[in-house]
C-alpha cells in the first residue's frame, strides 16, 4: 500500500520528468510542426480557431483588415 510520502515522491518525479524530458521534447516537436506548416494550412487553422464559416472564401493576401473584423466578432461573443 502506498503512503502519502510515496505519492508525493512519485508526483515529484513525474514533474521532474515532464520538466526535463517530456516538455522539451514536445516543444521541439511543436516548433518543427510550425516551421513545416504551409501558409494554406496556417490559414485553415486560423479560420477554424476564429470560427469562420467553412464556405467563406479564404484570401491569399494578408487580409489584416479582415483578420481584425474576425477578432472583433470573436471578442463580442
């Protein structure tokens, strides 16, 4: 049977593992995915996060004004 001290030690070990191994490994994966992401995929993800309707045409130019429109719309929800 585990006692409270064993549980605390196990949790401490888990946190150290995450801090020193798992977290940095996931950061490297995340960074690589962002570097490898195409502009089209970035637009798709942005549209999904901003809840843009699927049939809404995505622009190929920067669309800064439109981006601000969607941010404002999302803010008011």
